């Protein structure tokens, strides 16, 4: 049998297997939804925007050139941010106990007496700190994992660039992005000739996951299921060697149609036919045969 399929036959296969395709589509869509919703770990993203200005020249032309140079230097800033010199400090600050400055140290003040001598007016005060516990455990974040989940982008001809952190914990993504900005501000001046680093916008806790895209994955599952159902029906049709139409015999095999034979059911065995003949009929037949 030739396996060539015309459009009409393809449409008939489609109609015949429509229910199967719908069932497969629903099954695959349900499986895709369940996996994307309950199996795949969601990821959250937070972004912090930075503006970096290098030391400016008083000359207007030089200032313009410096601004253009700042734009071109953004790729260098991107590279610095993803280096261990920044990320190592970020991870350390997030995973170790730190001292936070409450008030700066104040020197003692003196006042003069009438005789010209000086006495202490106010005692010197040392700087006051408070111990801040580590925000996260060391098992939750490391510089290698953080480096893989950081992206830095900027608009064309803009001095502002955005540091985007994508992690499985929305709070950790926010804190990591903000800490990267703070550490970058502290260290970039000693690495390059940078006079000012400003945080244009801080990262916030974005509780809406950026991945997986549940709707898209479910839709893909539905389409794949429908396609699998159609392919299954198509293969079944192509491997079916049953002759379904007389036209196949006359058109394809070039045989002559001599007519149709209706189904007559199961034919009884000759012994069964003999045994079912009544005895009277058998005796009359035997007498007739003797007379002959």
C-alpha cells in the first residue's frame, strides 16, 4: 500500500483523531503546569541602578570627552562588579556578623577659666557600634553562584547602568544587589580614577518570579500534546494495511470489479447438516432409495 497522503486524507485523519489529540493536549498541558508550578524552583530578580562620574576637568570640551569616556567605561565597570574583589566582600558582608556604626567618636571639649587654665567641658566619647547578625548562612550564597546570576546592562549613550541579580530567594536577591552597589562605591575609587558613585535607585523585594513562565510552559505542553496525538493517529493510519474502499482495488491495483458478495455468516459443517435432518425425512429418503 502506498503511504502517500493527500490533503483530504490528512483532514480525515485529523477529524478521526480529534478526541485523542484533545486528550493528549490536556494531559501534556496539565503535566507541564504541574512541573512548572510545583517542581521547578522559582527565581526572583532585583535591580539597582548606579551612576558613575570620573574626576571632571574645568574645560567644557574636556567635560564632554569625560562623559563619553564614562559611557565607554561601563563595560569595565561591568567586569569589575563580577570580579571576586567585589563579590567576595559582598558575600562576606551578607554571611558574617558585622559591627554597625551608631555614632562617631567625639573628642573632648575644653573651656578656659578666668586664670587662663583649661578644664574639660565635655568628656570624649568613643564611637558606638552595634553587632549586626549575619543576614544569611554561608550555604545560601557564595561568590561563584552570585557571579553566574548577575547581569549588568545600560541604555545606549547613558552613564547609568543597572546591576540585576536573579536568585531563588527574593530577599536575598534584593540584599545582594544593594550590597554590590555599596561595595562597588567603596572600592571603585581605589581601583580607578572615579570621583563619585551614586545609587540612582535601590533594589526592592520583588515577589513576582521571573521564571519559570508557567503560562508559556503550559501552552507549550498543550501544543506538544496535540502534536503527539496527531502523530500517533498518523502513524496508526499509515501502518494500517486494511483495504477500506473498493476504489483502492480498481484505481491503485488495477483490478476488475466483478461485483459484491454479501456476508452469509458461518457455514455449517456437512456432518452437522446431516445430523440435523429429521428422522422421518431420513427414513423416507431411505425407502425412496430402495424403491429405486
